[in-house]
């Protein structure tokens, strides 16, 4: 059965996942890239070092965001959201967003040498190694979700 996800199911899928894909556009050249994220009330929080996606979104803040959960080819859920990129510049909001991301990523770090390499220093003790950490949010204006299931979908 193919169908549409309810608003509640869309919210749940966004909360349950932690890797999504941002679609952005540099003039007529689309760019899609996976990111770690935390979802909260219509907003996705992310971090990155400065690179192509940050440069593109600074120039054109219109984004698309996609998340899915795929059990197999006959049982999947997918959400697509559209909205705007906003760089976080206020210190308290930066601290809050960074803590949310750390809390989300921490359970996946296994062992003392395990540390994310993208936009965060190489180890917890490194400060100021030249990586410019950009904290940003994607503020959604519209969301839709679809599914295919040959099993019961949770309400």
C-alpha cells in the first residue's frame, strides 16, 4: 500500500532519524549532501565546517531537506521539507544548538579515539585548530511525507 504520512508521522520520522540530505542550488546547479542533524519543532539543527554547501546556502538560503527510513523496497517512509537556511550567530542559540548535536551524536561514538571529523576539532581537547565551525538551522515552511508498506504503519 502506498500512502501519505500524517503530520504526526512526519514529525516522528524527523525525530527518529539523525542523518538527512540537504538539497541546495548554486545558480542552476543543484547540490545534495548528507548531514547529521537534530530535529525540533519544525527546525533542523546542523553543524559544518565552511565548504561548498555552506557557501551555496549563504548565497541562496532556499533549501530542501529529505529524510527516510527504509526497511526494504516494499516498506519505507520518506519526508521532504522545504524552507530556509539560517546561520546561527547569537551565542546562546549557538551553545544550545551545539549541545543538542553533541547529545545526538554522542551515543554513536565508540571508544576513546572516536570523534566526528566534520566541523568539530579532532579531539575534545583541541581548541582553535583552524576549523571554522558553522552552526545553522533549516527552518521549514512546508513538509510532506509518503510511505509504502505491506505492514501496519504506526499512528
